[in-house]
C-alpha cells in the first residue's frame, strides 16, 4: 500500500506533502475505500468528501477573503451612499478598522454584508465578484486572492476525485460568493458548494425573471449548521471531512462517529513564517480548541502545516 | 433529425410517446443542444433539466403521495397520541376527511406534517418512509405508490441523461421524503433533489451525532420558491424545466425567458379514463391556469396526456 504508492515520486499523489504519518493516513484511507472486496470498500456513489474553505483550502488571515471583498465593495459603493456616514459599523469597514468590526459581532457582519451584497440581482452580484477577483490582492502575499489556495489541499482534492470521490465545499462563507469561482479554483461545480445563504426573492422586472439578493440571512452554514446544510443539500452523510476550526466540529462528528469507514482531518495552522500560526486565538476567524481536543479520541488526523506541508501555496498562474 | 430519430422503433428514445408535435419538440430540443458546432449547442456541464414531481412524474390524485404517507403514519401513531382526539385537523386526517383537511389550508397541512414527520431522527424517518413504500398502495390503481410513475416521463429522464444532461427534481414535496427513493424510482441521486425543507437540528445523543426533524418548515419549494430553491442548491439556471401546474410557473419563467437555448414543458392532465383530467379545478393540488395561459407566448410545450402518451404508467415491477 503506502510504500508502493509513495516510494516513487512519479506515483506520488501528494507530492507537496512531506512523508510521515499524516500523508500516510490520507493515502491509507483512500486505498482502504477503493480496494474491492475489502470490508472497508465504499462504492463510488457513496464516496463523498466535504471541505471547509477558509483556513482549510486557503487562508483566512488577516480577514476571510469574502470580508475583504465586502470591504472593497463598501469603498467602491460609498460615494453613492452618504447615509453610511452615520453608521459606525460601516464606517469601521470603510476605515479597515477590523478590531471595531470584530467587536460588532455577527450583527455587525450582517450589516456589512447587507450593504455590500444585497439589493442587486444574483447576476449583478456574480459580475461584481468576478470583477473584484481579477485584481484584488492579498495584503501580505501580494497575490490575487483566488490564486492563494493551498497546494497540498489541491492535491488532496484531485487525488480523491481520481479515486471517484465527489468533492464538496461546506463553508460558513456565502454560497453565492463561492459559486462564482468554485469550479475554476477547485474544480468543484456550483451544485457541490454548500454555504451560508442570504435571503433571495424571485420577481419579474420588465418582463424578465430575476432573483434579488435581499438583506438578512436565511441559513448560517457553521457549527451545528454544517451537518444540517449537508443534510439539506447532499441528503446523506459524507465519508470524509476536512476542516480547521471549531466551526467544523459538528461536521467532523457527523461524518466520522459510528461510521464503518470514515476520515476526519484538521488543518492546524502552525507555520507563522510561510503562512500563519494560530488556534485558540485567531486574528479574526478560525478558533480551534474543542475540535483539537476531540481529535485524538475520534481518530481525526491533525495536519501540522509547518512540518507536513513541503509547499504551502499553489504555483503562480 | 426527427425523421431519422423516430422512424425506426429501435432508435426511438421515446417509445411511449405518440408521434406528433410534442414528441418532436422534445427530440428537436435535445438534438439542438447536443449538435456540436451548432449555435444552440450547450456544453454537457450546462445541460441541467429540472422536473416537478407530483403531477409531472407521477400522479397527485386523489391526494399527493406524501400526504397519503402522512395520513397512514397518523393512523399508525394515533394509539400513542390520545391528545390528537382534541385536534380537529388531525381528526380529519385520521378519518380520511380530505375536504376538511383541504379547507384547513397550509396551516392544517403543517399540523399533519408536524404530527407525522417530526420529533424523530432523520434515520428513523428514512426507515418509516421505506417501510410504508413497501406495502402502501394507491386506492384506484391498486399498485404501490412508488411503482406508479409515468412511463413517458421516465423515458424523457433516461433520454436526457443519455445525452449528458443532469436531471434534477424540483418539487413542493419534502426533500427528506423524496430522497429516500429518488435514486431507485427515477435514477436521481439524493443531492439532485430540491424540495421543501423542514426544520432540522443537530445534536449529540448518548455520544452519537443525530439530526432531529423538528416541527415547522424552513423553506417552501413552490411557486416563487422554485427558482429560489434552484438557486440555493444548483446555483445556476437549468436549460429545461418540466412541470404541470401554476406552482411551476416561476420555475418555467426562470428556465426559459431570455435564454439562448431552453425548453419548457407542461403536462396537462386530460385523460380521465387512464389517469385524471383536471386543470383549473384539481381534486387536491395541481391547479393549472396561469402557466397554461402563458405557455404559448413563452413557447412552452403542452403535453396532452390523452393523445400524446401511448402508455401512462411504467410496467409492473
Ligand atoms: Ca475554516
Ligand atoms: Ca406538480
């Protein structure tokens, strides 16, 4: 199994992973579910793997990329909204005052999203995300956000798909935001993206059907919401789950506990030099305490980013 | 195109459809989107077709099959619920008093669903639907409900999939109810089922993760809800929509209006002898007035069940 798979580099499905127990665990899991006749064999139709996005497939520091988009949109739209001057949360956003924003909690975040994401059609929203993604760059890495995916995780996505898995995103981020680029960035089609959902309303405008993004949130795909979101959209339990924070705890539980064959993995951010190092005290999102405590008892694999990953980011495109 | 496709029976993808403009329209649409180099060509990844279920893929008379399940469940569970004696809606359900039930409207229906579908895990619910479907029979046709699908529509599903379409269900019925059997009955996997969604809550019970079906409805996938449901789960517009009532009007609009290539179809129930005949005045659900009025202007194909369908039901299994 393992020796044959990784001893020769041309056969290595995970070349950006350093050899060691983490890499071995991934390969052993995939081999165990694909080995016909084995008691751990899983039919291709049930090979479902779910991935958190922020902090698991790409960074979430200094702020999640969707929040960076929202703040850039606020600035772009502010000239037409003089009334935002009286709103302290929007002012904090316009001034990149992240500490104040974070203090405002979920209520503040929803105000930012309502101002930057709503009262437009879904078509117009898609265009705005596309336009932003063409030029906006990460403040530290000076690369476009959509190019900043983790190369080791891209390899896991491809390796799983090569073994007849269907790969899904299950993220606290907005589904509408992610679907614009999920296929291009991860090879994941829009219908395999589960995310938070804003209120949306159908209507006819001058004889044409439109969907309007309205203020407010109708579903939060985080924590206990993740298994619920998986149930609502996928309708069955995955056999593999990849996350990085306590927001993924329930998804990991739902995927792995009391299952005949399953796999859970947590990306632990341990590399302050090449990326970021945090768990209990993240800069913005991504607190990791409970899921880390429960990892050993549940057999979840914990990635030590610093030592397990030979490369962090995918090459420049 | 048409002549070649249907002149020889061994090549006929739709043998249960009588030759005529309806059958031709379906075949011409499929040939137009699959003909490489044609201006109407659509790449396989965008070949998405959505199907209403009740009244489109199987009957909805005398009552929708899910309501038949709910009433059978009420009767099975009633001995443990003496308190139901004081509830007039549940009493109407227990007595098969459909007129009273229908008078109680959506509020009454939700009471029936709450009593028959909730306060259990999703796993227990799946078992109950499976058990019911093994024996419960349609009162008129004396066949099991899940065997009562329309053969002509089964052929359309298979024909589209043979031409690299992905087929989806978009129904006002409960997603949890349909997903139990969608693959077996229609060859449609659970993740390609969009339906109404009940409240669901994640929890740990004696160390095991569970999803509990709770009272109340969090999303109604009907009328304007259909394009919203499609957007939430599929994340893009289908190119073909099949329905049978005004509940499908907005889905048909969203799929077809101002699209380069698209197809809309309405199943009109015109065969009282072999099935049922209704439009403006259905027995329970399936009112068809507005969508029928708008069919011609939008180029939607209207199936005359009596004359277009050589066979109604799939053969006994
Ligand atoms: Ca995360
Ligand atoms: Ca219907």
